[in-house]
C-alpha cells in the first residue's frame, strides 16, 4: 500500500493502530470485515483489526513495557496486583483462558490471580 499509508489520516491514526495491533491497508484491498475510513468523502485508508486471540498477548506486552520492561514474573506482589487491576480494566479476563495466561506471565497460580481480582471488589 502506498497512497493510503501516505494519507494524512493514516499518519494521524498510526499510533492508535500500533497500540491495538491493527493494520492499515489501501481501501481497494479491504475485506468485508475491515473498517474503511473516509476523509472528506473519499475512502482514505482501510483498517484490518487483529484477531482476538492475539489481543491478550498485546496487552501483556504493553503492560510489560509500562512496568519497566522487566518480565512480569519478576515484579513484586503489589506490582503484580496493579498489573491484574490494569488488565482487568482493559478486558483481559474476558478472553478465553485469560486468567491462566496472565497467571503464567506473572509466575503465579490462577488462584492468586482470582485473589488479586477479588481484592479489587
């Protein structure tokens, strides 16, 4: 894609697309499930959203960056509780096997993640 990537709208939304793992495309390449954005009545860029299966991986990677880039399993208990609270806010536990995946990343048991979640209530 050349023209769509050079479009000012594509440049403006690039940080958002990067954050959610979406891919910009030329509108001519759009599939029915892509989102086509218009600029002044003309199709400017199509956005292909990522599969839900990779969403939790992206959330964990972003959370790792937010906590200094150290593996989440090396965080102390209070930091791990903050990670769980942050992931809960972002919907990480609505994904199938979310608790298990987060527990593995934190180096704790599922039971511990559930305890962290219950502490928030």
